[in-house]
C-alpha cells in the first residue's frame, strides 16, 4: 500500500470531489450560489485552519511574504470568486455531472495560461490532448436533431457557459497559485487564497445587498448540511489529499486519476437524481479524461 500511496490518495481525491460536487449541487438549489460560496468558504477556512494550526503551530499564514499575499490573493479571487461563482451557478442549470465534465477543461486552460504567462512549453501531444478533451465534452453535450440535419446542445447553453467560465477561473487560478506560492507551504498558501476569496465575496455580497439572504440561508438545515458536507470533502480533504498525492507520485499520474470525477459521478447521478445517461455521454467522458491524461503524461 505504501508503494501506491500517491495513486491511492489521488483516487480518494476523485471520490472526495465527487461527493463535493453532489453536495454543492443540492446546496446551491436550496440556498443559492452566492450564499453557498460565502458559507462554504468560512467552513473550509475553519477546517483548514485547525489542521494548519496543529501541523505548523500557527493558525494563520503570518509568515507569508508580501509577494505570496499579493499573487495568492489574486489567485483566490480568480479561482474561488470568479471561477466557483460561475461553477455553482452552472450546478443549478445543468447539474453537477455535466458541470464536472466541462470542468475537465480546467487543466488545458491552466496549460495555456502557463504557456502565455509563465513561458511553459506546450508539446504537440499536449495540444492533441486538449482537442481530445474538447471532443469528449462535445460528444457528451451535443445530440443529433430529429431531422438528422445537424446537432443541438443536450443542456442549457447558459449553464454550459457558466461551467466553461468556472473551468477558466479554476485553470487560471491554478497557474497564479503556482506562481504566487513559490516555496511557501501549500496548506498555508490555500489559507491565503481562502481569506482573499472571503474578502472578495464579502465585497460582492455588500454591493448586491445580499447579506440578509446569506444569513437566512443558515437557517436552512438541509442546505447547511449539504454545504458542510461539501466543505469538509472539498476545500479541506480534497486539497489535503491532492497535495499528498502529488508528493508521493508523479504530478501527471495524480492529475489524471483525479480527473476521473465525470466517470465517478455517473452512478450517484443515476441513483440519486434518476438521470438518464446516454452511451455517448459515457464515451465522451472517457475521451475527455484521456485528453487530460495525454496533456499531463507526455
């Protein structure tokens, strides 16, 4: 087991993120995407702070440099505020299963952002992997019209666009996080990102005048239970085990295993939400994940 600790941890991450996606889909329907984002960030920060306090002996990232704070804060605003706001909105329109499938675009977007912003190389096979990812997603979300003269989307265009923006936020946020973290502790770096995101959502909630709605959401027991479940398995366990996976195995292997969420989420989507899954959706999910694998493993 020790020899495959990284791979096993990456598999657990995929399971954790599957639970998170399902929990947050249910929570977003009950309390709204903005309320969900604000509350889950506080919950995630609480879980992470307890862990970091025990592990590092300090509850907050007071030893972070000004460089770390600036770039990790920007990363938190782009990834958690912009990206997750649109991702959670997509949950209400297209469901967590399709949202997670479209989110497989986040690694290719991170690769493109790294190529543009950090001067990282993009090999021909990696570009092929990006096209495979897009092909797989297209196979899953487009269906042939009855008149056989063309194709149409199998889900809400607005929801798909929101998921795409969520993937863009996640991918670009990841690159900014890598640039801002440098040699700093990854868990404390995540704290900085969460703190910046909380500030960002606090400003947004104030401008929109939604604090009463956010506070009202805390009285929804089912919504709060789903939010707590997603926060525990996502920002806390998901982040922790993803770092453990990268530590004990190759990053490409870990990233590929963690990308199988669109496959893992199919059984609970069928059992819990009685969704009908077309064979092409399963094939498209597999091709999309293969594209991610090609992107990282070349």
